[in-house]
């Protein structure tokens, strides 16, 4: 981890296309601005962690293959303009 001191208006450039600029310093917080290169997604750390956790839960979940096949068949029939009869419970 790079530890560096910066003043308001000073910046750090990462990999040539990500720029971090110190915009304000208050008593116990620092406000920064981040710009990224084209196609870069920039999110807060806690948002990134939540996305990773949700993806891990989704990857670990199981799929009812018969229900998935029914959905695919229904979509195929709907695309062909056929009416779809709902299944009896």
C-alpha cells in the first residue's frame, strides 16, 4: 500500500488513467474526487464489498432446472406469438 501525504488540489495518478484529487480537508475527514478511464467503474469500498458478496451468494445458489426449462419454453412460445396457458398449482 502506498502511503502518501497530499494537500488540497494535489493528485495521485494510478495506471495512467485513474486520478485521485484531494478536494477538501476537514478536521477528521478528507474529501477526494476520483476520475477513471473509459470503461472504468468507480464505487465506494462498501458498495464493492456488497456486490462481491451478492455475486458469491448467487454463484452458490442452486437452480431448479425444470423451472428454468419451463421459463425458456414459455419465452420461446411467446416469441412465436403463441398463447401460454398458466400451469395449474
